[in-house]
C-alpha cells in the first residue's frame, strides 16, 4: 500500500533527505521517498496501522518542526 503526504514548508533538500532516512527506519515502512521539489512524501507499507502514521508524523515534526504534514 502506498500513502502520500504533502510536506508544507519543507525548505531544503537536506531536510528532505533527513526525513526520508528516519522514516525508512520505522518498523512497518518498506520504503519511503521524499521529494523536496514537489514537497511530497510517499510511503510504502503493508500495514494500514494508524499508529504507524502517527509515528511518521512524529518523525517529520522532530526533524523539521516547521513542516506541516497532511495526507493526500
């Protein structure tokens, strides 16, 4: 299953790389891709676990507190 998120306020490619790196480490995430240009994050997972999505949002907030994340 793929889930897409809009990352509003993402202001550098390095920040996008940090978010991608940390999200990929989460249990249940098979792959993650963050595009600085489109300000989107695509997550691949076999789970529809709401807790996993809360963890993903928490990682984004920890790495980049000013970024707003919303599912699209």
